[in-house]
C-alpha cells in the first residue's frame, strides 16, 4: 500500500507539472522563513564607551614615591655609634683628605693661642658637645654642633672660569643652623651652605672672642 501511494503521488505531481508548463504558470519554490537571530550582549562594552565627565578642576598628578628616611628613621641613620648622639652633619660624597698641610691658627685678643692641623681628616666638627665635636668651642654662645670645616674634591677651573677636567681639594666652612651663627671675615654666612675658604680667612663661631 505504501508503494502504490508513492507511485500515485509521483504521477499526480508529473501531470500537474505538465499542466502548469502548458498553461505557462510557474510554481515558485517555497520561501524559507528568516529565523530571528538571537540577540547577544557584549559584557563590559557599555562601560568602556562611557565618556568621562568633563570638569574644570586641573588633573591631579599622582604622588611620587618617596624612599627617603624621615622622622626617627632619619635620626637613627645619622646617629653616632659611640655616644648615641644624633649628628646634624653628614659628610658629602666628594669629601676628601687634603694633601696640603692646612693649619688653623687660633687667636684670642690678637694673641696666638693654638695651632690646629687640619690635613689629618677630611672634615672637622666645631661645637660645645665634646662627645662628638672634633674641635671644642666652649663659649656659651656656641651651639653643641655649631659648624664644620670640610675638604671637598671640586673641579679645577682655569683663569676664564672653565673646568680643566682636573679635580682639586679645597676647604669649605658650613654653619649647621647654629643659634648665633658663624662669621667669616666679620660677615655672617648663610646656614647650611658651603663657603670656600682661602689663606688668611678669619672665622668666628658665635660671640666667642677667639678667632
């Protein structure tokens, strides 16, 4: 039965197609229905397309990391190992012992009192604190750590002020922010700044009568 039904159907299709060919009618093939494509959502794209709000405030620069020591850590790093005293001065990297025999002549009321050799060390700390001072200044107007004479390796300059490519060791004086200051040739120097010394310079710490 199934085979006969199939044959009938085929014959009916053939005859029908012939009739359509004779009459000129063409049967259009059935159109396929368009399937609705599934709507997909892209996660995170909406947030990326959102523009930042414009403001009149200037952009804030990110704070750069500071790896320097501060507070108690800074004090501990510059503490004298023998006495435990916090030092106000730290020798620079270009500090050098001089090859020339520099000497410091001490006068009191125009009378020579003492001659101190300076070439045996790269720097000398002056002050009332005898535990840490290299050269003691006992006058009450002097600070415990008053000033420093520092020998430094600096570029050698020619007569025009240009560097010659060579280094020379020179003495400098620096005031350690003392209470009453330091005088160089009767002029007060600025604290925490190196001032070059030359032969014949006169140094006075505080109101001391010695120079």
